[in-house]
């Protein structure tokens, strides 16, 4: 499902309700970092 991608690093596209546009966030296994603003 994730070609050319590390098993520990997954890229997920999340919809931002504040901006109203799809934002690409990096989700790391065991560590979740979310940028606010």
C-alpha cells in the first residue's frame, strides 16, 4: 500500500478544518507530531 516508503514513516493527508484545505502531515510510528499554526 505504501510503495517507496519506510515502514516506520507514513505520510497521511489530513483535512484542515481551519484552513479548509488538505494538509500533508507526517505520522511517525510511536511518535506523533502535530503542527498547530
